[in-house]
């Protein structure tokens, strides 16, 4: 199985070992033999697509940067990695930091960038330390800094620590955060290639995207384009979590069947249970049903065909005993908490969705709640400054669409068994509290209420 990034070479994270195995040869080749535009053309031809979630073609993105040196230009490397279920970039920091550094320098050369900023989420202390040491080593060995290899090209690289906000992974919020401002996404246009960090032309790429670049230069774009699915070629670092025997990060070609990823690499579902649901690319991606999983290929086009997408390839596996409502409440709570609050549909809509989901869980759901949730989600989707709104809306809309009977079951059960509407009153009368030894009232409340739904709603809200 081809490995582009997570190669099985011992101590590959040491600069001497990396150099011994051909490390920095791509950078040398680029600086000696290639013009910046040749590099962009090569990356375009390879059909490399961004690994940060949106799958945008990398070479095309690089070509948006203005030519010439009128203004300083910047490359931002996105290692924020805060989406639940995504944990693959830290594997690159730990196991192959120099290939990512080399890829960033090549990208900076291709776009004429003056400086590279690597933004890493604040909680990643271990990997921040590794990256600071690795960048220092690259300087020591002459791969970074002034006049690299006597080529006349100079670039500096800085590691920047985030403060643990998911929104700072969004490219324009990241730029604000880097500038020392609050991590608010910016309205686009203007796009970063025109007005980016400090108002200068800027490109933002994911860590994994950049780590692919040296091998594209070394082996040629045709080689890369021939791996996996032609429309979305290369390998992906699949981060597999949830109910599997061997969770972890596995580098596998795009287009690999999902069940092969789960059964062969992740050791199968815990206890051999059937799958209930799989989220294929980090928590914001619409989920797959068991039937969809059986035939699904793991590339963006195949996933798009069932309304999902590859995202960050963070695969979350859930077995048949999973409570889908609990999962959706947890995911929605995350986006509600992380919404920066700038746009009304996202700020208010996330809260609405969470409250309605919670009332279904409490047994107080109404049948119309499911369509209400879909409608709130659809009113968030596409109506916000950044894609966090979509990230919050998609799981709600698609999980309800694909697993509607699970939600209906809760609502139906809620109709029949509405226990204990007044917990405080019941507790006061319980023997534990020793206030009233006569527990008949408590028992009565526990059994059934016998109120209409409207009366219950009035009691509850
Ligand atoms: C709320 C939100 C969070 C994001 N978090 C990340 C992240 O942690 N890492 C990342 O690479 N991209 C993240 N993205 C996507 C970035 O905005 C951007 O598209 C990406 O870094 C571009 O890199 P690529 O073209 O190499 O994929 C996020 C987007 C949104 C809307
Ligand atoms: S969509 Fe949400 S996170 Fe994004 S800018 Fe609007 S309020 Fe902030």
C-alpha cells in the first residue's frame, strides 16, 4: 500500500534520517530547476485537493495569488484541527514534521511568500514543542532563512499557538487570530489571496495538503494523480474513532471501500456488532446509514452522491446500540458552544436546535419538532458569514432525514410515559430526604401524569 506521508521508516521525525531518505531533495530541485509557475502547474496537474475539509484544488488556489513582489505575501498553514473526530495533522507533526516543512517552503516559493505561519491549536502542546524544535533544526541545516541553498529565495517560518477556539480554524478567523484580534470570520469577498493576513495576499492550506507536495515534486504529478480515485487522488490520513477495535490514524488511498477501512484496518466493530451510523469526515459531515456504509467508497465524489462529503476523513463509527439522539445533541452542543455569535442564524439557530433536541430527549417532543429542526437547519445553511453555520446545520438536517424513526420513537414514548414533571416536589417527599415518610405521592407522580401535551408544555417551559 502506497504511503506518501506516514512512511514506515524508524526515526523519520529526525532531520538526519529525513535527509538520508531523500528529505529536502524536492526543495533543492524546485529552487534549482523550476520557476514558481512550474511548481503551481505541477501541483495543478497532480489534482491534489485540500485536506482541510472543503477539498478545494490546491494548485488552483495557489494560482489566485497575485504575481510580483509589490506587497509581502504570506502562507498560513492550518493546524488548528479542532473539529471533533479529526486528529490526523498531529500525526504529521509527530511522525513526519520535515516533509510538511519542506512542502510549506515549496509552496511559499511557488507563490512568492515572504513568511510562513504555522497555526496550531493551543491544546497541542506536545506537537507545538515538536514543531518549534523541527523548525529550529531546519534553520540550522540551511533549509529555511535567507538565500536558501544560494538560490536567492528567502523565507521565514513561525509557529503560532491558537487559544483553543474551533472557529479559529476557519481561514479568515485564523487570520484575525494571528493578527492578535478576536477570532471572528471575515466577510468574503475580498478573498485571502487579495486581502489576507495584515491586509496582504495570503494563502491558507491544511498541514496534510502541504505534506503531500514534496512527493508530488519527487515522483511527478502523474504518479500522484494515478493513486486512488482520479477525481480526488492521493492518500488520506483516515482518523478512525468510535466503536472499533483499533482506533487510530491510517494512511490509505482515496476511494478505498469504507468497510475495508473499518474491518481490515480498524479491526472491525467492537464485539462484532452491526453498524448503526458512520460519520465519514469529522462531526460536521452528514452521516451514513448502515446500508450506505456497505457500498461506500471513501472519496469526496462518492460521498457527495449520498449527500455527505469527505471533510477531514475523520471516520466516527457507531454500533447498533448507539443512541442517535444523544449523538446529535452532543454534536449540536459543540457547534452552539463554538459559534462566534456574529450571524443571527448561526448564533440563535444553534441554540434553538439544541433546545428542541433536548426536549425530545426529555420525552416532551412533538411530532412537528422534526420538521421544525430541519427547517431551522435549512435557515442557517448558506445564510451565514462562515461555514460553521453549515457545519452545525448539516448533522441536524441529515441525521433526522436518515434516522427519522429513531427520533419518532422518542416522541412516541414521550407521549405515553411522561414521568415525574415536578422533580423537586417528588424529591422533597421521598424517604431519602426524610421530610415526609408517606411516599404515595412520589410513586403516583412516577407512574403517569395524565395531562395533555399542552399542559405538559406549560409546566415545562
Ligand atoms: C469552522 C471551521 C473550522 C475549520 N477548521 C479547520 C482546521 O482546523 N484545519 C483546516 O485545515 N481547515 C479548517 N477549516 C477549513 C479552512 O477554512 C480552510 O478551508 C482550509 O484550511 C484550507 O486548506 P486546504 O485548501 O489545504 O484544505 C475550517 C473551516 C471552518 C468553517
Ligand atoms: S456562521 Fe457562526 S461562527 Fe461563522 S461567523 Fe457566523 S456566527 Fe460566527
